[in-house]
C-alpha cells in the first residue's frame, strides 16, 4: 500500500474511532467558526455539512444556551479542554437537542478547538423543549427549576475549567415596598431585578426568586455579589421614596461540584436556598461540598429521628379550624403533625418528604392517624368537637399492607365514624387509581369522609377527581391567591367550584388571610375556608368552641 492511501486509511480509522464517542465532530478556528465537521447534520440540524462551513458555531447552539456555550468556550480556552459539558443544539424547527460536548484546543493546529458532540438521550426526549417554571412577576426561575437548571449549568462550567459560585440576596423591606407601589411599578422593579441577576448569571438565565424578598443566581467568580446587591438597592430607591429602606444582604458559596452528580448538586442547592430563607440569611458553610456533607449527615440523623418518633409515637397534633364561609362555624379541623423537643420549632414538611423518599411514610402516617384517634376519644369525653382530618400520602394509599391495617382499625372504631376524616395529598403520585378508589369507597361506607388536598395545583388534580369518588376538595393556596388577585383567576376558581358542586363535592379554600379574601372566596362559590384569618393551628382545639355548630351536639 502506498504512503498516500495508507494515510487516508489511518485518517478514516481515526474518524471511525471518534464516532464511537460522538454523533457530530467539529473543528473551530480561532474565531469559533466551523472549519470542518462530520456527522448527521441533515437529520439533526436540517443543514448539510458543506452549507455550515465558515458559519459561527453558536448558530448550531439553541438560543437558550448560546451565552452559556460562549462562557464555556471562554473558560476552556484557558484550561485547554472541555470534559462532558451539557448544552442544547438548535435542531429543526427550533427544537432543543441536549448533547454532551467534549473537546480540546490544539496548539499545533493554530489553537483550533476540536469538539465531539453526542446526543444525551437520557436527559430529555429527542427534540423536546424543556419546560421551566418561572415567577410571573420577575421572570426568574422558581426554586426547583433553578436548582435543576443551575446544577446542569454549573457542572458544565466546572468541567470547562471555570470556577463557579452561588449567591443569595435578601432584600430586607422589599415586601413592604411592594405593597406601597402600584402594579406597574411593582412589575417594573421585579423585572429589573430579574434582568440584573440573569445578566450576571452563568448562561444568562440562571437566577431565581426564592421567596417574596430573596433571590439567588449562579455566576463565575469574577462577579462581585456585593456590587450586584448595591445595584438592586439603587433600583428600589429609584422606584419609590421609601425604597431607600430596602437593604440587601448577600451570601456567596463556592460551587466546588467536581465529582458530584447533578442530582447531588441539585439537592445541595435546594438545601442551601431553604437554609438561607429559614435561618435569616446565615449559612455556616462556605461551599456546596460542605453543604452536601451537612445534608448527608442531617439525612442520616433525621431518618433515625423519624423512626424513633414512629416507634414511640412521640409527636404532637395541632388543630387548624376550617370554617363554613356562609354561617361562620367551625366545620372541622385539620390535624397537623408537630415535632417535639429541640425540633418543636421546625416545620415537619421536610421530615414528611424525607419519610417518603426513604419509604417510611406509611409508618409515619399511621402514627399520626393513631395519635389523632387518641385525641378524638379524649375530646369526646369532654363534649362535642367537630371532625378532624388527617393527611394521607399517595404512597401510603398505594401500600396494600397499610390500607389493610387502616381498614381494620376503622372497622374496629365505629364510635368515631364521622369524627375522623382523611385528606389525600399529592406529594406522591398514586399509580393505580382504580384500586385506591375501591379502597377509599370502603372507608367512606364506614362513615369516614375523604377529601383531595392541593387541588388545582396541576393536571394530576383532575385525574384524581375523575378517578376517585370523594366528599370534598381543598383548593391549593396559590390557586386561591390567584383567584383573589385577578378576574381570570376568580372565574377559573368559580368554574372549578361549580364543577365540584355538580358532582356533589364540597369545596375548601386554604391560605385565606383576611376578611376580604374570605368574602371573595364566598363569592367564588367556595363552601369552607382555612387560613390565619380564621385561626392558626393550636394544640387545644377547644379554644374555638364558641365557634362550634352547637346544633350538632
């Protein structure tokens, strides 16, 4: 074989080996224009390879990831290589194709970049756009979407040689300011805050509104979070004279995510944002890896804690009144889990979620039910008390052993039929709705009412309503707030309420905070409501006895 055919053969072998790792191969010149490429460009991008020669490589990237890709290549220019970073190509008809991109800059080839791109089939359906939830006022990502998006982007940034950080900013007195300005100025201020944080974030759109006055964003170490905070304070001053009262407090952590999976980074970020909000912006850790270590340690300790309270039934139940909107009497209470001892001031929400994750929620739910039944028997000896509703996880409802045990307990307790109720939470999706519905009907026949919790918060609500015969639905807090804030929200809530009434299902609104909201819910056709306007959860429900319906004694 002559020298020229031999070289051609070796080149073909190298190309074949490259395609073991990639779907597309690119060579970019110093201006990041396409010098050479191979692969199924017609199928993936709708263009031939020849037509793409000399064009800007960013034209291949989906618009959502163009700024991110620029940052990744800038960072890799110093390090010299990119190791498995994730971006999305701009496919046919603007479809988003997630790919894993690797490559390196080769000094012997005029510092050209050689890139290998492989479709990441595990990340998303081919060609399907990811849907991220955003805060309507600021345009920033909601917390869960932020954590997932940030974890992906910050991992890619680190793999490209960059140094990433996450900053959290709390704007004290922002909530007060937003009540003083008009709707237009409120939108203007929050949009401006969102624009600043997004502009300085990795990828240009990786920032979040954590709660009413707290925000977060991931960024390179070159971004000074204190300068961003000063800029946000000046925005508040410009919008209203009282804006000078707004003071920014920021905390910045290193995202040293090398060796951590995206799932681990996501969990660490969620824990960080929660800690920032709950602990008055004070975080002891300095990096995400320290946060993850803390999270793992806390998980082990908290699982042990949950198992201990289940074993000893060492928990409290507090009672929140649910009031008849027309007549004003307490129709029933929601029995809420409360922790004891050093954890008595903590919200049990995260412990319930953890119990679901480690598959001990059935035992926790049963402990709450038995504890509530103890209270009902004790209250019966003191006189009349309205029924008490307890939450049931979808996981518990789908557990055959749990449901068998629950049926046995209820059959042996006919004297509290009508006094104990159940609320089905959507924290865990029910897979076999038909089977669960049959079990619920047995419970209802014994005299124990069943209600759907968190109704209207997602499409699954209507699946539940269609498949499960229930006595009531409780509308989710955000649904109630939207109904109060806008005419469209009001019309939607009224339509859903009318639909429930047509099905002989009573309706409850949660998070009703004042008389105006209560009156609005009544006009929307809602039967009952709960919220701080009617009373917070208390250890002794008899403090509300003057609001009991005495005709039912």
